[in-house]
């Protein structure tokens, strides 16, 4: 997947992503679903935190 220059991953991040992909193949689907939902929840919390930081004068 091609991304704009400022949104692309560093080489280290690309390497880590490959490791996570390999590891994910060994995790049962039910556990992956639980982890996925938790990641989405944490991303939402992160977005809320950023919004609050931007609102501070």
C-alpha cells in the first residue's frame, strides 16, 4: 500500500510490522478479535486526548 511521504513508516516500523504480522498468524482468531477491539478502543482514547490537547489555549 502506497502512502504519502509524511505518513509512511520508518524502516524500523516496517520491520516491526512484519514481526507482528508473523506473530498474529499464530494467535487464535478469537483472541485476535479481542485484541483488535482493544486496539480500536485505545485509538479512540488517543484521539480524544489529542483533541483535548489541541483545545487548550
